[in-house]
C-alpha cells in the first residue's frame, strides 16, 4: 500500500459515507494503493455499521477498530499502532 489513512470516527453517520466515498473516488487505484483504518470512538449512532459495511465491501483495504473511549487522540494513536502492525 502506498497510502494509509487513519480516520477517527465519532457519531459521524451523517457524513461518513461521503468522506469514505471521496477517498474511493480519487484517481489513484484504491484497491492497489490505499488502505483506510477507521477507528470508531464508541459512537452511539450508525457510524460503526457504516464502517463495517465498507469493511465487508473492501476487506483488503479497510480496517475497522472500536475503542471504548471517545477521544480523538487515543483513536489516532490506535490507528498509528495499527499501521506499524500492518507494515512490519
């Protein structure tokens, strides 16, 4: 993968589809070059379901993690740790 995108998610169901679809529509070949790591911060809307939909649709390019603490800094750190696990 050339690009890894860490996206913290907290109660984002109103715009999460649009954000992910924007990444998918880029001119770079998504399936060959991009991975998205979605970190759900214990959302209480449909955000996790949306994340899991994209995980099922693109299992080789999408990773979904759920954390219990709604904290964007913790979510970013979880995503960075995930990058190190994937790219070792």
